[in-house]
């Protein structure tokens, strides 16, 4: 005889794949500090990535 499922008794799982990518860039102008120290300009860029899996019960 089958009846309604009680919460927390399900053994069914769902796997949700996740992926994320972000491009980042930075540019800073050169400066001269009050002490006379010269700091040159700087530029940089790149990608950041993340892969993962989320699991949950149904």
C-alpha cells in the first residue's frame, strides 16, 4: 500500500552543473608621490573561471 511521502524520506537527488566565467580588466595611471617616488602606469586583464555542481533532494 502506497501513501504520501514524508518529508526527508526521498532518496532522489538532482545534480545541477554550474559554470561561470568573468573577464576582468584594470588600468591605473602613473603617479608621482609627495616624496618624489614615481609609480608607473599598470594595465592587466584576464579571465576567472569556476566550475561546480549543486546537489539537492527532490
